[in-house]
């Protein structure tokens, strides 16, 4: 079946540091890939997505590139801010037609940015 | 409404009791999803509605779980004979069309505690 593996947290960084949160996936066919973010006290929000190999999703200074050869979708940001502190979830959507219609999520990575 | 609304935000019930969790999706969204998120885990897909019909219920863990969406808007997740293992945050999401790579908007969830 489909699965998503992301790095364990919490990840603690200083403000303006470079961020990478690793995400790898297992899927049949060619899924769409997503990063969702959950800020404290709020619901999950879509951060960015990519629907095919080599696509790059970007939003709010975050980027992730769909790498089919390494089955990865790592999240990066060049300079993090305290306001980026949140839980980040990598997820995939099985577009093959045979899988479940919902998203498959990783366990989440808690990011803490210190001033 | 402005976003996906879930009620109640918290529910404590005794083992063996019946509970109903309500989701009010974004107006006009035809697709609606239920997920369950246990502590330290990512959301797990339960069921997907397209309009009034359950298009995919492959994630429902057993026959104690049931969901309806009779008018294609509000949905209710029903859990019979609750067990302590049902304790989790139940998330609802909706999207304009569905499923696959369309953006899903999440509610803040209902935290269910079975004692």
C-alpha cells in the first residue's frame, strides 16, 4: 500500500537558519504530493503541492521538488522565522485510480524556531 | 461558512456509548472527507463523500463506524459502542471537487475521549 515517511521531530532551529524536512514515499503509479502545515490552535492548511515528477511546489518561502527517482519530496526554506513554528505533514494522493480516495499522511514533524 | 466547522470541539464519552460528530463543510464544496488522527500520528483516511453518496469508505476501521451526508452538505460521523481505542481527533475536510489532487480544507477537529 501507499505510505509516507518523514523525519522525526521535534526539529529545533534558530531564526534565519536553513530548514530541511525530509519526506519519502511509497506508492503505486504516480501520486500527487503535498505538504500541509498545522499552526498552534488551527486546522491543517495546504502549504504547497506538486502533481508530477520534477514539479516544484512553493509558497511562503517554502519549496519542495517532486523527485521520482528518489521517491522524495523534501521541504526546504532558506531562512526560517519564529512564525514558522508548527507541525508539518507530508502527504500523497493516489492518482492511479485503484487506491483510496483520501490522502495518505506522514506522522508529522514538529518544527520549533527559537528567536 | 468561511471554513469547515466541526462540532463539538471536544467530546468525552463512556465506553460502550454512541457518539455523533458533526461536520459543516465550506459552502459549495461537493467533496467531503473524514480522517482520524491519533496522538503522535498523521491523519488516517476514513471515508470520502461525493455529494450525498459515500464514494469510498475503505478507511472505516469496522462496522461500528458509519457516516452520512443526506443532503450533500453537513455530514455526521457516527460511532457505536465506543471503545477506548477510538479516542483520537476526528478531522473533517472538504474540497470544491474531489478527490485526488484538489486542495482539501480542514476543520479544527473534534477531540473524542472514551473513558
